[in-house]
C-alpha cells in the first residue's frame, strides 16, 4: 500500500535521499522546499516517490528493487496522481531516479507500456579558482544588477517584480521563507526586473540556481550578469552554487560554462504524456 507522508514525517526518508544524487529531493525531505512524499511504509520507508512542490518532476528514491512498491506505485500514479496532476495543468510525467538502477525499472517495469522518452541532465560544480579567472560580464548602460532583498521588494511597484514573485511562488512557501533561506540577484531595466538568478532549491549550504530572462531582453548577457553576481555572493559567504540543467538546454549550459562551472556528473530523466492526444 502507498502512503502519503505528512511534512512532519518527511524526516523518516532522510536515509533514502542522503544516499542519492539529487539535491531537490534532499531539500524537500529536509523541509526547506515544498513537495509531497509517497512511500511504501510510513514508519520504515524502503522506497519512495517525491513530487516537487513546483510540479516539475517526480523523484524516485530508495530501493529500486522493491517489487511491492514498484507494483503499487504504478497503480497509485494512474488512479491518484494523474488526475491531480492533470487538474493542476501538468501534461507530462517526468521521472528521475536517485540512482541509475531506477532507469531500468522505469523502462522495463513501471512504465514499460508507456511511450517513454528520455533525456540527459548535467550537474555542474564550480572551482572557486576557475570563477576568479572569469572577467565580470559587461552590462548595458540601461541595466543594473541588484540583490533581491526586502528593501527591493518593498520599494518597487508589484508589476515590476512579477518575475521575482512568480519564482518565489514556484519554489518557496512564502516571500518571507525565501528571504530567510534563499538568495537572488536580478537585472533591472528602468526599474523593471527583466532577468533573474535565484535559489530554487536549497540543501544545507548548497543553493541550486534558477535563471530567467524576459524574452524581449534576451541576447544581452543579462542572465550571465545575474549569475555572476549570485555566484560571487555565494563564494564570499561560503555557500555552494549548484547548477543542474538538461543537455538540450543550450543557453543554460552555455552560461554555466562561461561562468566557470564544469560538469560533475550526468544522469537520466524520463517522461511520458499524461494527456495522450
């Protein structure tokens, strides 16, 4: 039987995620970022599935060779998760494993009857010495970089902060929660936020970076400038910047490399359509 844990019970999965490689699942189990957790046993979970609070993926953790969980979670996904996801506007079920052993389970057991597509994800790390060798990117005359602070949020009209507000809502419980635990730098154009680098997920002193740039302002290296300021701040305060993006996201990979990040490891993701045409 599959059980959904209450947030106060998430700590029971700590041993499952601590052996894994995904920062997002660790951040959710630690209570830093919102999410939902489904396990085979409430008191002593052996395997689990974590639904990110931003609805962007399902992480499978723990023992991939648990036949009872693998059988029951598929039925649970079909009958419980899929209707909820579709109602929330989620069209694709994206699954990630905290260990490569899950890949075979996805392909041959859990979703063998689905039209399963796969992709590669890259996780980057940063050697501070490599970053120090990078020149600060130049910013156009009409732009300025500022840290996301309470003062910034209070002193600018709400319509100029839509990008920040949307990103906080995507990853954090509240604005106060983000300001206490996250970091962010933005690029302003005549007072409006047009590019942003913020903490998406956080685990201990590791900050997973999320970047956005308004389409009409792309091509001006704005995200690179915001990321540079964010990374500089992280290193100055003993935080570790963490970069995770798909192989096919060429702009994101390009920014990471220009800032000095290098690929630490790759892992696989899989997806299928929840609303077949």
